[in-house]
């Protein structure tokens, strides 16, 4: 028995069933790809979903699942399961690893799947590309801090057909920032597959919500009115903007143990 999409309730069990969309092209080298599974949890079933997810993580750890992932819970009850991938070919490799776990422990696998039933409304699979060129990363930052549990997402949906104009605006902002100190790091993720394209997700992390807003106010104050004017040029091509807050879920995240040489 193979994994069925109707039974898939956690990231590592749905990866192989993700079809490539028309815009699912292999990205340029400046990108880092992420496979993201977005699940909308029922408000009345948050605890049940969380416990089921914890058991999934324990199961993957016991079976030495070879791929890492991180989980984030948003203020509007979405859970994002995020896996870094090098190319779309990695999706098939992840599915193979998932099927091996299922074949090794079929009864436990099914019981864990059943625990998720009725806990969430929808499941959506997407691929995003972290675009380093259009991200703003503070010089002193050396990767994600263990204490940065709060995430702020600023999401922009663009009118199709304006790639050149939008790219030009980003280049203008890049030139504007050339001699400026970056106070707050923002990471730019473009929707590549399974998203409402074209979409840009800008994400910033902080120790908590208060720390984020204080740092954000300081950053915009330092940039001045010119930065706001450049942003308004971009907003001409934006059809919708969303802002979300989220919190990293350490118990629902996973890093494979390093193999001894």
C-alpha cells in the first residue's frame, strides 16, 4: 500500500504527490528552494492536532527520516511545515523515504495518520524560493538564532505580467540600500509552485512580537521617506497584501542525527 493524498496529514507523507505546475521551473542558483505544506487547523482541535504532530515527529526520529523540516503555527491557525530542497527531484526522494517507513511499520503508520483525521480543514502544498538577491540580511546575523521564535510574514500578491517593472523597482531599492545599514533582516520568498502566483513572502524573525515591532520601527525610521516612496511604486502592482504572525514550533520540528563517518 502506498501513501494516498487523502490520508496525508504531515509534510513527509505528501511530498511525492505534488504535481509540477506550469510555472514549476528549476530556479536560478541564487535561490534556495523550500517545500511547504500549509494546513489549516480547526480551532476546536488544536490540542489534538499538536499531539498527533508530536507523535509523527517521534515516529520519524525513531525511523531516522533523513530530511529536516521546521514547523510554524500562525495567528490564524495555519501550520506551515517547511523542508529545504535542492531541486524538485528531492520531492521524489522524500516520498521514497516516507514509503520505507510505512512499509517497515504499517500499523503504527496508519494509527498515526488516523490521529490527524478531523483536526484540520485543508492541506495545501507549495514550493517557495528564498531569493537571496532581494533579501535584506543584517551583517552581524549568522543564521537563525535559537531564541528567534517569532516570525512576521508580509505577503504581496502581484498583478501577472509585470515581472520587468517589479524587478526594476527591486533594483532601485537595492541601489538605495547600498550605503545603508541593514537593521532588520528580511528574507524574500517567491512562490514557485502551488501558490497564488505571482506572490512574494517577506519574513522577519525576532525573540518575540515586542522585539520585532521595536526593531521594525527603528529600521523604517532609519530608512526615511525615500524608502516609503520606493515601496509605493511597488504597491501599484499589488492586488492584495496580507500580514501574518507565527511562532516556531520546536517540538514539531526535526533535524536528522548526523551519521558517524
